[in-house]
């Protein structure tokens, strides 16, 4: 179930998760020096937020904060203020706390609406 989203970075000499007998520290203290920490961090970074904007069906209505609207291409940020793409509706501050609804009224044109 989690195969593609998991990886095993356990040292075989690690007495906590490896195959060695459970006595002493074994390889458990060697992670910082053997590259496992950097490799695991790089792997975890690939599981993070996508750098591509999600696709939205035409005519869709999306309720989200203005930061996510900007990130998804439904709005533009101009000096900390968000504006809907196409209609240029003022959405207020670009902020995680400013939640607004936008409807795509034509391809590439988003208009602010009261609710979805």
C-alpha cells in the first residue's frame, strides 16, 4: 500500500532496526556520517508538495485561501494583494487566512463568487 511512498534506510549493523543482535549501539550512531540522513531527507523531499498546479475542470468552483489560488494559477499576487485571473476581481490580502471562492466562468477566467 505504501511501497512507492516508503524507503528503508536502516543500516544492517543497526541494533535497533537492523539484523544484528540487540546489544550495544552498533550502527545506530553511524547515520549522520554514512549519508543515510541526507538520502532520507532527499527522498522525503520528493514526497512533498507538488510543484505543478493541479488541474481544475472547466466551470469549476474552488474555495481556498488566496495563497493556494495564486499557487494554482487562479489568482495573481500584486504587492501582497490577490486578484482573480481574467476578471481581475480583488480578493484581498494574499494570505492563508483569507478564504475566497472562485468560479471559472470561461477558460482562464476566474470570478469571485459568494460560495461554491
